[in-house]
C-alpha cells in the first residue's frame, strides 16, 4: 500500500526526525492539544454524568458515543471532499474547531438526555468538519519521508491534551465538590483558545492547481486496501473504560485518572510509532497494536480492582499509540495529493460505521451480560481482526510485499 522510504531516508536517525517537521504541524498539534483538553475534561466525566445524574443506561451511553463518533467520521467525507474541491483546508479546519468550541457551554446547561445528545452531536460534527481537512493539510505541508513522524507528533500532542483534560477534571471535581456542571463550564476556556491559535498561527500553503485529469480517483472500493475499518470494529468507545472503573468501586472524583493514564501511554507511543512507520514497519505496528488490544480486553474483562483497570487501560493506550498515527500516514501516502481530503473522508466513513456498530454492541452486551462479557467479546473481535491482518500480509501479491509496508 505504501512505498517504503527511499534508501537515503530509510536510515535517518529517529532523533533527527522531529527536525524535519514543519512549524505548521507543531502549531496544529498545540491546537489539537487545547481542544482535546477541553473535550476530555467533559468526556472523562460525561458517562458518569449520564448514568448517575440523568439516570440513563449503559446501552444508551454506548449508543450516544457510537452515534456521536460515527457522525464525526461520516461528516469527514463531505469536509474532505470540499477541502479538495476548494483547496481551502484551513477554512474548514477553523470552522470545525469553532463549532466544537461553541458546543461546550451546552453540556453544563443540559437538563435531559436530549440536551446531551444535541451537544455531543454538535461537538462531533465540528470534529468531523475539521478532521479530514486538517489531516490533509498536514500532508500538504510535510515532506513525504516525514509524514509518519508528523502524524505521530500531532497525535502525541493531541493526546497530551487528553491527559490534561482528565487531570483538570479531577482537580475541578475535588474543588467543586462533585458538581459536574461547574466542572463542565471550565471546558470553554481551552476550546476558544484553540480556535484563536489556529486562526492566527497556521498558514495554509498556496493552492496548487489540481491535476485531476491525470491523477487516479479515490473510490469507496479503495477502502478495502486499508485495514483500519476492521480494526475499528474490534475497538469500542473509551467511555466503557470509564464505566469499568466505576464498576469496580473507584470513587467518582478519581475516575478521570483512567482516561489520563490511557492518554499518557498513547502520547508516549504515538511519535515513535510514526517514526517506525516512515521506515516501512506499518504492518508490524498494526499487528502489535491488535495484540495489545487483545491483552487490554482480557485484563479489563477480569478486573476486580482499580489496579487491574489501570493496567488494562495502559495497554489500551499502547494499542492506540501503535495504530492511530499509522492509519493517517497510510491514507496520506496512498491518496493522490489533490484528493487527500476525500481519501481521509472515505477512510473515516468506513471507520465510523464500524465504530458505531462496535459501541452499540458493547452497550447491549454490558446491559445484558455485564462488563466482563463486553470485554471478552472485544477480545474475540480483535483476535479475528489480527488473524485477517496476518493472512492479508502473508498472502498479498509477492511484488506488493516487496514494495509496500502493509
């Protein structure tokens, strides 16, 4: 799928990889950090708010998470295509971040499940609008030999925000004596700071005339070349990590530590994984990521204490770090330059459908059979995905195996 780096770049020391990453990628990473701080401050507490304050079921939590994330991923199809058509990726990226920022005050104002659904959907639509144009913009401004490192860096900075958000949530819950709504109001500050930094700190490269007549088109059938949709089906929403921590008796104020730990590990793994992806190790990274998810599911299925929940969560973070940046680099390297936004959109549409199915199924299993069976089912789906990936790697065309990373 992805050509290996040229001989002159394959052996570049990993210490120097970050030096080839443009300043715009660093700025986009900080923008992501701020917005993820805001989002995770809310999302690390939202499942508990829904269950304990609004009285909804685990199935409802799974449905709202699945629908929200799938909505974001499906919207990327249209935003990605529009960014290709108009060649204005920054405009759509700013619109998406702005919409997400304006959704934040709706969470503390929510008095019913419907309010939360509305706020969550607006937030995720904003994520959907910005996702594909932002990822395509990174590819536009980054040299091909450094794209894995660039995506790994952006993902790592984004994940630092996913650490800060839950930590702020813990501090705020202790400060406000468990008042969810007071804590949710704090999320607006980093959200609007993120939008401001994007507007003033990121410059889009001059539009390049599209050569659509000579470039191959991206079709939905091309998604089969990417293993990510199957892998998304194997992983459901991280909201169930939060619910698992509650199920073993962890105090509400400290449960956001679960998401913080996952994000710390995720951030530590994402950049090195991106550097390895630039060296043609995509298949090995994806296989290792699936094995990590199997281990995480088994640990969480058998959790009887907070310690085991933390262990499973940490391994879950390893899985995320090994796979998410690699997915983005694979899409960027596979798609024609003038259709990168569309390619990211199609890729995320397939992933969104799979994530919706996985989260709804997880919620149903949780309500019907309990937490353990939910994570056992996740392990089974992940094992099947791992087998499919291994078979695909070994039985692909011999020439493709010699030239492609996956």
